[in-house]
C-alpha cells in the first residue's frame, strides 16, 4: 500500500491532546489516531483504534500487540505525543519518519526530546517557549505549531459569577493551590466549580460541596457549564498551551493563571488575571471585561489544521534510519521470563514506592 496516511499515537487519558487529535481526525481522512489506555489486559480493538494494555505487562509484549494492530508501512509520518509513542516507534527497526509533539513546558518533555533526538525527524512544539529551549540545546528541526479544535457555542442567557476549573484532577495542574484560591474566592462571594476526573477527586469532595465538583460530564454539559461561567482557572506551571484556554476564549471567559508566555499571550490577549493575593484578585475580577483576543480564533478554524497537516506531510526521513532502541527496562527483555512474574514484581515495586511516598 502506498504511504498516504499520518499516524498519531495518543494517550486516551490526556484530555487536551485527545481533543486536538479528535478534531484533526474528523477534518482529514489522512489522519489515523491510535489511542492507548491502561486496562486489565493487553489487547487491541481495531474498531475503536485503541490499545488497552496491562500497565505491568512487559513493554515488549505491549508493543508487539500494538505492532500487530497497526501496519507502520502504511504511513508516511508517525507522530508521538509522549514517551509511550516515542519508545514504541524507536523500538521498530523499520518505521516511517517520526515527529514528536512537545505539548508542555516541562523538563521531562524536554529531556524526552533530547534522549530520543536521533530517532526523531522533526520536533513540533505547542509553545514558542519550548521551541526556544530545544533550539538552545542544538536541535535544529523544530517549530511551533498552531491548531484548531472543534467547539459548539451553547446558548447562555446570562453569565454566572463563577470561576471554573476544567481538567484532570492531578497534582500537575497545581490543584492544591487552586483549592486554596477557590476557598478564598467563595468567601468573597463567587461561585466555584471543578469539572474533570482523576486521583484527587476525593480531596476536592472533602473541601467542596457535591454541586461544586462535577466528575466526567458529557460534552454538552461540560461546554454549557464552562460557557455560562465568567472565569476559567488553571494554575499549572507546566502547560505549553492548554486547549482549555482556547475553549475559554471561544466561550468568552477570563483566565486566572500564574504565568503567560508568548504563545499563551497570543491566544488570550488581555483576558487574563495573574494569581496574586485574594483581595487584590477579587477587585480585578469584579472589574474584568472580556475583549476579543488579537489572534484569529483557534476554534472551528479548518485553515489552521490544513496548514498543520501540510507541516506533518513535509517531515522528511533521515537518509539512514537510526537503529532500533530496545523498549523499557532490562526486565522487559528477559528471555523466557513469564509475563505474570514481571507483572507481580512491578506491582510490588510500585506498592512499595507508594508506601515510601505516603508513609
């Protein structure tokens, strides 16, 4: 078969990344998105294009199931969005050109880009900050991308004096600081709402009423509750350009954040309030007026995605592909070691590590 399609390997659990690729796949039949997520056993579903994998299975087994589910020779470019995808593609001795999307401004992602540099033909970044950093480390094939996501526009009669958090309930989102801020904003008379899912759900429920914590709603409910709010709050320090910021501009919300880099400023314009003392923030929030940002809308903009698709197509192969990199740890590659034994050892190690961190 001729190489006509573009493969993206994406983690089903990462909301913003999933939103980007779902939009791109709907817009272009040339894009094939294969999702993966932890499950009770390792298997590939061709109908949903999803790999469910046992998190303690040897990576060699996980990747063999994925390899049987997709035929890499069909693709002109393969795109990794995190370490799982990078590791899989690097482990294949025969693979199409590889692109890596750096989704966050974080040392972990930067180190991945450097560690796998000889297996990556092009680095795409969602922020100019990430691009500048990688160029400073002598990576040449790097650029910042723009993309659009598909969004409805729910009819909202009147905005509520509400600040909303939307995303995964995880420490990386700086949720502990968000809990403190929302507690103070409530005392100042504002409504607060957490929307999402994740391991910190119980901590949120311990601090707020059931009406203030909305877990895994359907998309219609999600977009309606966001659009009827006045402010979005995301205090994460690692986000490159959160999709939820694009959603906030589409729905006319101000953004409460703790930093603004060049890429984020292009999307938000003046529609942000930097985290500070609660009393000072309340004054700013009460006087806030939303103004259309200067950049062209990132919602429902097919042209941006067509330009991005052309950028993917332009990725060229190295003259001589790098040799394959063995996946995982030495334990993954033990010849003849049964998968159940590796699962057991890994499970014990993770449980012991968890006790050390919580004890």
